[in-house]
C-alpha cells in the first residue's frame, strides 16, 4: 500500500512453515458449487497474528485486557493488509500490496512474486488447514480448537490447542481468519472471505470447509488473520 513507512523499530516476522505445491477442491455449501485450485509452494505462519506482534508493528490493537499471546481481533481486512506491508518493510522484505484501498478495499493489488508477508488465499488456507487429510477436522474438536463449548467466552492464547499434521495451530476455532479472496463478486461485491471458526462458534462453524464473508471494513471480536508468504520460483 502506498505511503507506508517502516515500523518505528525493527520487528522480526514470525517463522513460517513451508508447504509443498498441491491442489485443493473448494466447496460452497450454499450453492453446492465445487472448484479445484492448483497451488504453488508457499509458507504460512503456525499461529494467527498475536496482539503482541500487532502492537509491536503498528503501535495499536484492541485493549480489552487480552495478553500479548492472544490473537489480535477487531481488525478489518484493510487493517490486515496494512499490517502485512508494515511488517514486510520492518523485516527488510518487499511488500506484496500496492494501491489505496478506497471504501471497499478494491484498490489494493497483490504482487504474488514479492517475498513479503501477505494474507493466504482461500485455497491456501484450506490446503494448510487440512494438512493432507480429507476429514472436516484434523482431530477431536475440544483437543484442537477453542469454540463456544470450551473457550469461556473469549479468545484464548494461540498455540494452546493441538496442531494439525503440519504443525499449524488454531486453524480451527479461536478466531476466524481473513483471506485474500472476494467471496463471490457477482453477488456480494467487495465482501472478503474468512475461514476457520471462532471462540463463539458452534461445532458446525469449526470445519475446514466452512466459508464466511463480510465487508473488508468489518471489525469484530472473533476475527483476526494469519500470515503467508510466496516461495521463490
């Protein structure tokens, strides 16, 4: 995004897990439409972005008593894109995003060849969540996810539930995660996808295939994001 300056002090980006190229079949339960997506190799963070990291980079973040290891919430899709570029600059990487978001986020373009941090695509997110499996979850719900039945009514610290087979935590439950994609531009215009279920969701929301959407300016207490990076060709 234009007009960004590096963070006021160096901020080391989180470690990301390299995933191999592959493919995934996405499914929209409302329309019963399925589509296959081929994926290049990419990397993804083991946990959602924490409040501590968000504050270190931007100097802001929801101040509701949550500790630094809680996932950041109350961030819009536009906020998440802005954070990705600020963290990339602080880490000496080339930012992925350019342009001005405008009221609907439609002015943002992504350079998929850049080595900086970005949001995962929806297909990358589900591919990472499933970790080579076909089940709707990668384990028993209480073992892997914070959800309405066990969260105590709030987001919990990241990486306190069991990871999937690729070592990724909180892919289901705790907070929903923004993805790059628009949900269905023909019907919903600028609305962006988020995935994974949150701390207040029933089991149906905490499934690898569950898709939700909202305007890219939405901020709410169970919605955060996770970082990804493209791999060099």
